């Protein structure tokens, strides 16, 4: 089951500057603030800042629909022509992410909570 795009990740080069900007934009402080990830929450929406995102190949903001079974969802999308860009990976505490490109070259993520 797909629960909609509830996580948006932005690659940033200046984590301090981005944290200040997003803090003002969202009217809150980050709920998590690590050198490798800064996360803000507004209800069920998460906005994440990824300081090393550009280094890992992220060229822009990436939306992550939340799914119940990431492997099954990813395979179903591949069967429809999607191309895997990042295989399923545990990013900590059992949270799984993956990314794929659609036929138009759009990069889309998937996220399965622990």
C-alpha cells in the first residue's frame, strides 16, 4: 500500500545555512540534527536536508512515497518499465529507501518505515 509522498529530501552544500533557512520557512527547529542528516517534521510530512546528497549523485529534491513493502513495490515498478537507480538500502533503524527513474527520466524515491 502507498501512503503518499510523506518525505522530501533536499541535497544541501551548506547544512548550517540550509538549516536556518528551512527553520524560518517551516517555523520550527529540526527534530534531528546530525552531520549526515537534518530533519524537520510538520505533522506527517518530513523535510530532510542531506549534506552529502550532491556527492552521492542527487541533483535536486527527491520525494519519497511511503510504502508497506518496498521490495514488492519496487519490483512492480520495474515490471512497468522503471529503472532502479538505488537498490533497497537500510539507512538506519530498519528504515529502507530505494530510488528509481521513470520512463521520462524523473527520479523518484520509495521509503518503508521500520
